[in-house]
């Protein structure tokens, strides 16, 4: 059950971020799975970098200890959804700008 829970925590923010990307880029409200996976990777990298700077997580053992914290899952899920929405909207606006500049 924990695997499914952590899997959803890693996948859902990318899907929501891909929806924000589609809306900001003025596509229809379709979700491209490749955009969702790329946003998942970017959000995960941001979260790992944040854990390194704010909590001093430098090893995998420290990371697993951080994952075992009771409030970590909820905080990670909410913060990663917010980061995914911001990244998706930002890259959607950039996509719209470059699409507009094409001849």
C-alpha cells in the first residue's frame, strides 16, 4: 500500500502541472503524458535540492529517514503540486510565446 501511495505522490503533481501547461499554452485541456513525466522529474529534482539545502539530506539513508516522517507525505504532496502548477504555467507561457514568434 505504501508503494501505491508514494507512486501517486510522485505522479499526480506532474499530471496537474501538465494540465496547467496545456491551459497556459492555450491548448485544449488535454494532458500529454510526456509533459507530465518531464514535470514530475523537474518537481522531484526541486524537492531533492530543497531537502539538501533546508534539511541537510546528503545520503540515501537520511532521505529514507526523512520519508518516514509522518507529516512528510502530506507536505511533500501539497508543495510538489504547487511547484508543478507554477512550473507548468511558466513553461506554458514560454511555449505560447515561442509559438507566437514562429513565422
